[in-house]
C-alpha cells in the first residue's frame, strides 16, 4: 500500500503534513472511528481524502451543502482523484452514469447529502458495495446547537446498521463547544472513537480589533491599499449589508453581496462570482460562508462584532486557508453590543438558552475590549493553554505603548468598585465614575458616592478602556454569567489602601488612516519575502490562472492556491523539474499546467 505522505506529495503536491493531519489519517487507516475537531483552514479534507484513496472500497462523504459538494469534487477531479457527487441537482442520466461508475470501481469518493441516505435506491445500492468509510463533514450539523441543524443527520447511526459490514466512521467539524461535541458523539454512532482536537492556532492570520472608527472610511481606505485581493466583509444585518455594498459599488469597487433576503439564484450568482474571482469583495451576513471553500481569501473584515467567538473565529478563519498571510479585522463600536443583544432576544426564546448566548456575547465583547494578545485570548477561549503571553503578530501586540504612572486613576476606579460593593457591572461603574445622572444612577442614589464623577474629564469609552485594563492587570475581577459584576481583588485593595503603585502602558494612538496592519510587520511574517518586488510576477501568474480557470469552468484557486503562486513568483522555476518542487504542484497538475506557468514566468521576467 502506498504511504499517506506519498499521496500527499503526488496528488496534492504538498511536502509535509500539517499538525494533526497524520494522526487522524493513521487512525482511520487502522480501522478506528474518529471525531476530529479542527479549525477552519486546518486542512480537514485531506485527513479523510487520503485514507479514502488508500483503503480498498469506496468512501461516502456526507456533506451539508450542494455547492460545497460540487466545489470539493471539482477540486479533487482537478487533481485526478476519482470522486463524484450524487444529489438532487444531478439529472437522471448523470445519476445513472455515476452509479455505474461506482459499481465499476472507478470512483473512490462519493459525496452525498444526509437526506440521500434515506433514498431507498441509494440505500440498497450501497448495501451491495464495499463501503470502507463513512465520513460526516461539518458534523456539528447533528446538534440542535449547530447553526445548521438538520434532523436527517440523526438518522446516520441507524443507516449504518443497514450495511452488511460496518464501515469506519469519521466525523469532522470546526465547532468545538462541549454541547456540540457531546451531540456528535452520541448521535453519530461512533464506536471506540479517538477524538482529535486540533490546535486552534492559525499562525498565518493577523488579528486586529479597531474600535470607534469611521467604519466606512476605514474599509474604503483598506480596499484601496489591498487592490485585487479577495476579501469578505461581514455585517450583522441585511440592511447593513445592502448599505455597505451600495457604498462600495458606487465607487467602482468589484463587489457583490450575499444575505438571506436575496433570491436563491442571486445568492448563487454572488457566491460564484466571488469563487471565480469575477469580483474581489463580498459583503455578507453570517448566512454566507458555509458553502464557500475558497482558499485565496486574503482578508475578512467584520463591520460589526458577531454574536460569539465561535462565529467570529469560523468567519475570520475563512481568510488564508491556503496558508499565505491573511488579515482578520474587527471594527468594533459599543452599538454592536445592542444589535447582538437584540438579535439574540429576537431569535432565541428559551430563557436558559438566552442566558447562555448572552454569556457568550460577553466573552466576545471581552475580546474586542481586551488589551492582551488577541491570539492568546482566542486560544484560551477554545480551551488551549498557550505557553507564551504575546504572539507578536496581532493588533494588540503591535500597539505602540509608553509606560505611565496611573496610580491616582486606578485608585479612583478601585474606590468606585469598592463603593458599589461588587454588585454591579462595568456599565454602572463607568457611569458613576463619569458622573452620569441617568435614571439608574439616580435610582440607587449613587450621585452621593465619593467616587461619583471622579473621572468626569474622560469620555465613557476612555473610562471603559481603563476598566478593562484594570481587569487585565488584575486589580478588578469580572464574574462570569449573563450579568457579570466587577469586584476588587486583593491587588485592587492594595491600590485602594495606597500600598501599591500602578504603572500601566498607554497606547500611542495612530491617526485613523494609518490604523492598518503595519506593512513592515506583514512583510516580516510573510514567508514570500519581498512581496512588493514579486507582485508584478504574482499578478501575471494570477492572470494566467484566471484565464485557464475560465476555460475549464473551475474556480481559479482550484488550479493553484495563492500560496503556490507566491512560491512560483519567488522561486521562478524554469523547468518542469524545478516546478515540481513548488508546494501545491502535484504530479498531475505539473503535467497539466506546468508548462504554461513556466512560460508565463519566463515571459514576465524577460520583459
Ligand atoms: P478545512 O476543511 O479544515 O477548513 P481544507 O481541507 O479546505 O480546510 O484545507 C484548507 C487548505 O489547506 C486547502 O487549500 C488545502 O489544500 C490546504 N492544505 C491541506 N493540507 C495541507 C498540507 N499538509 N500542506 C499544505 N497545504 C495543505
């Protein structure tokens, strides 16, 4: 039997496995069930595609979306991997041909929707076939908590019993909450499974939160600086999507939009335009993304804060799936919190669930307001324990700061928290310190407190920032739960008693136009060395790719990823032999496309 690594080199053109991939592959090859929870972009598909090629018999892959099936199968076929899909969009003739090809042993991977298992013909056909593996992709769909809950996923367990021999079962998802995990384990009929929780870090992604800016102005200037790059802009509501879309469109930007209020065909068109690089940017609600498998998304901007970190990391994680640098920028304003609270109240009815969701929202707000390393915050949220404190590659680690003695201010804060006796949240502490005379402050008679108005010279946002920092620095402690309250810690009591000095870092705020990811920094992180000098060649290769993709009616990134094109631009291979050493150039693609890209490289350099 060939080795997994050989298949990876030959078919996929990658030199090495990414962390976690090999373990999952070996588990399946040894006949053991597995549940793999890995972040978007970690490279889940290869984990079941390689065993599917190596095991005798066929592998059925349950996939939730027709468009996703098509994309995956297109990408496989482009690498000469024998795959097909059977779904409601196939004509009778097509389905017949595909079943015949499966019967004749010419197909190794069959993609279907979960509903297909209940189709009588399909079920009895599979009873006569050697089914080696059953893979459930996007397996969180089994859970009531999964955002795409589908009852037919629950029938998989029973369906397995109808087969003469039980196949190996593998479940894959990027959703990591405990409840979803439990549901996947109980509802899918996994047996003695091994569970893999992949490292959630995505080192090629740059995270940044930008608070209180003119969002539209920021987005326009960002797009201006990233011309030709693919990006997604997520907004919280349809109305907002339409508004932002119109602003961009009216300025001649190659942009599309996507939300649940549009017709199926409009949405499909937008998605296709984006996948095929006909447009660069898509403005969308969170309805967009599940079916999108585009690897060359260079940035994801959140125009509003999403409702929780699970959604955020999944959406932001759509950037940089090819391993080349990607940027994930969240534009935050406190108004976003109201919008998300409203949406939760509107869509979630059980009080218990509402409380849970509000708690998750609080953690999301914590991310936006945190001054710590953003990557550290995310990884800790997903249950990891990074051994470092700063990643040196996120907006917060990159902030320029100066040290300042802040003892008097923090003492005022501690005094206020002490006077409110740990019964109130950040908003009330902030209002009292600001000297706000709103109804709630009056109702509790807090205008009488000594700390009332002590920080009246600062804006509400500034006070909030100070409170966040006092929490991060350990002077205050914020409780968990739907209505978190703040209390003094022992350190905070020391400050209040005048026994401790407070030295804090103050951010030197750059002017708004410059609040981008510093270019210098990006280059350092970018494995493709001198990005600017290579750009003309990269653009030329991208143009070749675009034309070829158009001829073949496949998305450009299916031919080669951006990462592969960057490597070509930097290595500038002149022969097929040299070309074969580029990551992402497998044997089949080398023969099919190698010459044309070598030609384009030679042409561009000589000019
Ligand atoms: P996921 O389903 O986990 O979101 P995919 O399976 O779509 O991720 O993989 C994301 C990208 O990473 C794809 O472009 C894939 O070809 C690439 N990839 C997967 N494994 C490797 C590897 N070992 N080396 C380099 N790139 C890889």
